[in-house]
C-alpha cells in the first residue's frame, strides 16, 4: 500500500510542477498570477516537506524547515483570497472577505503555539479555506448558469480554474473533517486519507493545466476574470 501512497504523491507533485511551469509565462496577467503561483508554491512546498520529513523520520535530523506545510497553507489561503477578489463580486462582499481573511490569518498564527512544528494541526485553517472556495465557486456557477451568456463554455478558461478549485477543496473539506477522528482510532489508517486528498490534488492540477492551455489557445484576456 505504501508504494501506492508514494506513487500518487509523486503524480500530484509532477502535475503541480508542470502546471506551474506551463502557466509561468502568464504571470503578466493579474488574475491568473495567483493560480500560477499556487501551482509553483504547492510543488516547492511538497518537495521541501518531503525532504524534511524524510530526514526527520529516518535519520532524526531536523533541517529546521518542518513547518513548511503550515506556512504553505497560509500562503495558499491568501492567494485564493486575492484570486476571488479578482472576480466581479459585490465590492462589500470582497471587502468583508479581505478583512475577515486577514483577521483569521493573524489569529491562527498568533493562537497556534505549535505553528512551526511538523505535526501542527491546521484543520481549522484548511476547513475555512475550503469553505471560502466552495461558497465563492457556487456563486460563480450560479451566475454562469443564470445568465447563460458564454458561447463556447468548453474552451472558456475560468470554467476550468473555478472547477479545479471547487473539486479539490470539496475533497479537502472531507479529508480534514475526518482525518483527525480517524487518526485517533488508527494513525496509519488516518495517513491513508492523504491518498484521497492527493487524488483530488491531481484533479485540481490537471484542470488548472487545461485552463492554462485554453488561455493560450483562445488568447483569453486576463485583465480581470469577468462573470458575464
């Protein structure tokens, strides 16, 4: 079973790296910056985390970077907030989102005494991030379905980007909601929840790559992501 866990991890790492590199030339576009950076930071965090954990578990050597996972989740949370602020939602809603997110990040870092330890519990942060993404994605889909103004939705990049985030964070919500109770019963079984999580991560990465592809193919203008 362990080789399956490792295989899925490496697939998720590879797809994140490909997505980050493939979308790198799009960094000049404001809205898509956050998704490209999300891919790149995700890949870097996985590499650093894997190296650090390997040395700590097998050689009891602390490289001093074991908190990279929690740090990545803070960065991921902020990147997603900035991304959704590029959508044409109500200004008051976006202002509330920015303020609430800033307060939550400060609270999480300040209150969590073990923030930079390897086994820090970031469940509250991940569930908050997942809830944010799910809500804003559903608002996005509701607007698209209601207005029906997109001539060829199958090649429309925002559909792939929002779908990627919605599907992945739906998986994140389930994973982080059940992983702690399962680990209390059987820590090894709880670790296998990450297989479920990484499968959704692969789906996210593939959909983001497709979004980058159609951005190139259709020469989509990313001055801002508009909701028709």
